[in-house]
């Protein structure tokens, strides 16, 4: 049990407040010398009509516990100072006994579809889609650790008027061999060319539209081309997913919902929610809001209608307890509309739909745009990251075994970690050199710290020494800082989960790594004395937690680097 929970239990034995409330009230004393936790007694003054100083004094007088070196009243506070040796011993025992299951907890259960990644076929996957992929993946791993059953859904952008344009472009300039060799690059080139040419020659747009009509009508040539584009694009995306180590439970994209929209439109009509506005079919969103468009004036359906159909389909298929959409900030309004329309339809489960937005990645402060061909190619980014990591490994550890695998784990891990370490709604700049550094707030720094811990354990084993938990008597400040951080891990996971915020875990892993490196710099771990096996236990526990934190982020932790 963590020490904050112990404080809660102790306070609960003395005051008539629910544990949850006590848990919220507990503070960190401003001055560390005052202790590790403080219960503010003035929270009770109104209820028991006594003065807070008196209340604090009487609570403190009644409490005794070997887990705390002191429990004393200071003014209106009851301050608790952790017994260092106890915390270190108990925490190391827990981590070593539970191993990678340390931090597992039961915060909920049931299916949670996560709509994530969802790139658009025939276009390169953008940095935004990368963000969605890695944030969604980390949320999935974290939800699993606390009892839920995440279902990762890739809602591919595989339908829409742009495919009419693409077919038209392919008919003009397409070369089958090129598409086979490098599908996305080639298709994207045609698409960009189409836009350039259409500016000079507006007839092209009409041609694109008519190809889209054919596609909708099931014209064989149009459908075959579209299917081919989808297939080759998906194969390209899957290569990137494989590099990232991310898998999906479903690839049902927009096209899957083609025949599932009419029933939704009918239902909206039947529930009297749909009305006409300038030839389009819309749902009212309340007085100061624009109505939500369901069917366009030319009869074609839109993005929102598909998402309505998809949400209802997922409810019927998965009976979810929550559903999460990991999609950029810029689509916030869309998800407000989605939830509002579902609620109007009488679907109260819409309250359990969460849009998890994230900020933009810029390069040299500039926004990236696919339309203008101003994109970062993810394949290239990952390759460059791996080769940069490889170069650093070559310098630091030229004799390392499995160098290529390690360079891959470090390079790709660096990109993923960088994407997750900032609060997700922040915008940030992407600079590869910065991302792959072995020092500073980077993934490689955390990986390197873990590898250092592993190397200590290997050296110890050669000396015939192993981690052991009998007779731990560590109480130096460096050990305490590490152990306290280890003890925080379960709460960190809960917080990350509650806010759908992987950065909580990423920042935690950096903090733990820093504390461990201070320990490493200040304590002679391998000195042959009574406490060597206890120190090794601390090293091993750190490695277990760093590895598990990285795993929750979707980053591998090589044992050597
Ligand atoms: N394909 C869309 C895009 O690239 C993202 C789809 C997000 N998911 C959804 N159900 N709307 O912008």
C-alpha cells in the first residue's frame, strides 16, 4: 500500500469524513522539513465547531504508526513524516514481488474503443497521424493496465470526393509500375499535380466530381482503382505501424459506413430532428450555434454523418463503457456536434464519448500542410532517427551486440517519446537532433538509464551478487528519493489514465531516471558490504519500473546500449 493511502487510513480512523474526501484534502507541506504529507484540520472546523489548531492537536495525539517517523500537529495541520527505511523496504519488496505487474490496478472494466491514427489513403501519413497513433496506443496500454479492454480502431479516411480527383489524376498521369513500387509517394504526386493543374483548368474539377459519382454508383473501373489505391496505401501504412510496434483491432474506415448512413438519416427524420436549410438537411445545435450539416445540398453525405453511423455501429458491436477519439485540436467542433446530435437522438451513452485532442507539430515554427506538398515523410523521419541513434551507439559502445536492433529501439523510441512527453494539447517543434539526444529530457536518456541499471546488475552477477530483500536497511536520501518515486508509480498510472494524458507517465519516467542517476553518482553500489544486495534490489526495482513506464508509452527498453 502506498504511503498516501496509509495517511488517509490513519486520518479516517480519527475523523468522520469519507476516505475519498480525505484523499483530496491531503497536501504536501510547503517545506519538506515539515514532513511528507499534511492534513489540513480547518477542513473539519466547520463540521465539528472546534478551532482547527485544537482539532489538529487531538488527531495527532491519537495517531501512532511505525510507517511514519513523526506525526505531529503544526498549527492547523497534522504533518506526517515518512519513516524512510520503511518506505524503501516496503516499496522494493512490492516492486520485486510484482515485477512488471507492479502498478496494475482495477479502476474499471469493459470495452473502450479508441479511434486512433486514421490516416487518409493515398496520402502520406502526417506527423498529426503519428501523434494520434502513439497517443492512442499509450492510452490503450494504460487502460489495459487498470482493467479496461481497449479496442484500437483505425478509422481510415478511405472515402470521399477526393478519390474522384485521384482517379481522374491517375487516368491522366498515372504509371502503374510507379504505384506498385512506391504507392503513397506516387499517388500523392498525382494528387498534388491535380490541384496544380485544376487551378489553371477548372474542368478538371468537374472531371473529378464525375469520377466520384461513378465510384458511388459502383462503376467497375472506379471501384477497382479505388480498391487498389486503398490496398497499396494500407500496406504502406502497415510498414510504419510495424516500425512503431503498434497494432489495430479494426481497420473499418469511412467506406465501411457507406450503407450505414441512410438508416441514421431515417432515424433523425423519424425523431423529427432533421430540417431543411438552403437545400441541405441539418440538425439544430441551439441558438448561438450553426446547425450541423447531415446531408449536403447536392445529396452527398458528409464526415459527421459517417461518424454518427460509426458511433452507433460501435455501440451495437462493442457495448462500450467509454469511447475515445484521438484526433487533433482542429476537429474539436466536429466532436461537439457528434456528441450533441447523438444526445438529441436519445443516446445517453454519448456522455461517455471523449474527444482527446492534441496540438500541432511544426517545423521551424511553421505549420505543415499536405495539400501544398509541404510534408514530413514519416518513413524518412523514422529512418533518420534510427541512423542518428546508430551513430551515437557506434561512438559510445562500438562492441555492442545486436547493434541494429538497439539503434532501431532507440531511434524509433526517441521519436515516440518526444511525441508523448509534452502535454498533448501543446504545439511543439520537431527537430530530429534534439529528439535523439542521449542527454536531456529524451527517450534515449530514460533508455540509457535503464541500460545502466541493467549493466550494474550484470557486473554484480559476475561478482556472485544478486538483489535480495532480506535485511534491507537503506535509509540514505538518494535511495529514499528513488524509492519514493517508485512508490508513486501506481498513482501516476491512475492519473495518466484519468486525463488520457501519456505525458504524465513520460515526465514521471524522466524524473525517476534523474533520481536514479543521482543515486548512481553518489552511492557506491557494488561495494562488498552487508547492504549490497539491498542496493541491487533498488537497482532492479528501478529497472522494472522504467521498463514498464516505457512500455506503457510504446517504447522498448534495450538491456544494453
Ligand atoms: N481521417 C481523418 C483525418 O485525417 C481523421 C479521422 C478521425 N476519426 C474519426 N472518427 N473522425 O483528419
